[in-house]
């Protein structure tokens, strides 16, 4: 199942301004701490959360079963800034719809949004590169590793499909979040860096809302990434724009204040 995108090279003709290595299978997982008990969901609980629905691929027209999440049944544990953390379950694993016949993948609500021209380009690339791009088959229940692989397929097809910068940035962000959920700090940092690059480009060239996100949300993301990259000045600049804006929700402004506090602590250490 893993490693299907490991052999992508520029010679295959993909126009992607990201290093090809990021598509390869890569995990740097910590040893689980002895006293750490992860909240597991029961088999019945999982069965109640998931259901399958037949879908048709808008690129190759193959039919397949897509696993979906009953979002109303999710139990929120807490918010990790903008990322919701649920009890015993990671819905991000199911964030991507993927055709296992041709390898086309996208956010589930963007899967069917495709022009004739995008379809033609995708067909051409996926056919030519089929040997290097053999799609996987997946079980109904997806784990984080599978979820990440599907995000990488979606990222690749996003570049072939030439979607907006905002959509690419969101794919990179959610891949970083999934790595974070697994405790993989190396890949969280790597994907956060690329997410930051693409959000910065989107911020300079696209109009709000960018891929559904408000200006304040994008400011917060850019502040968080800048902080993670050690650029405290940029981070504080974005945060102060949030903190002074009385029209924003208390939650958003508190989140910005908390991050500002973290930065100030780091500076005085
Ligand atoms: Zn297909």
C-alpha cells in the first residue's frame, strides 16, 4: 500500500514546484511512552461513525466505494488552535476522496469540481505515468498513514489539475496536521514549511475568503508557521492584526494572544 509515489521524478513531466521527495513514504514516529494510553474507539463506535457510498470518478468514470464520516457523531476533545481533535478518532484520515482506478484524488467536496480541460490533462498524465502512479486499494477503515498517502495523491493531482494556491496550501496544512496527530515532528515541520510558502503566495495573489478561510484565519496560520520557522517578527505582525480587530470572535483573538504569549516566553528563555 505504501511507497506508490516513492519513484516520482521530474522526468515524468509533472509540473510541480515542490521537491518530489515529499511525495515519498516517510514517517519518523516517536516510541510510544509507556504510560501513554491512547483513547481507542470500539469497533461498534467506529461502525457507527463510518459509512460507504458509491462514487463515480469524474476523470476515468470508474465507480468505487467511498468511505465517509458521520460528522454529527464525532466527539470533540479539544481544539489544537485551528485543528479540531476528536476523542479516539481522526476524521482527517477520510478527508480525501480517491479513485483507486486512476489515482485521481481531491478534498471530498472538490472531487467533482473539474473542468473538461482539467479532466483531459489528468487523464493524459495519469495514463502516461500509470506504471509509476499505480493507485492503491484501501480498506474501509483508514489509519493516519493511509490518510497521509491519500493527501499526497491529492497534492499531486492538485498540481496536475492546476487548482488554486489556497487549495494546495490547505492540502499541505492538513498533511502537516495528520503528521502532527501521529507525533511525527520531522514531517510536521517539513509540511508546515511548504504550507507556509504556498499560503504566503496565496495571500499575495488570491482574494478572501481563500479556499473558504477568512483573512484572520489565514493571518493566524501564517503567524503559527512563522513562529514554527523561528521568524518571530513576522509571527507577531500577523498576530497583532488579529488582536486589535474588535470585529473578530473572542476565540480567535484569545488564540492569537496565546500564541503571542508563547513567542514572548520563547524570547525570554
Ligand atoms: Zn478515476
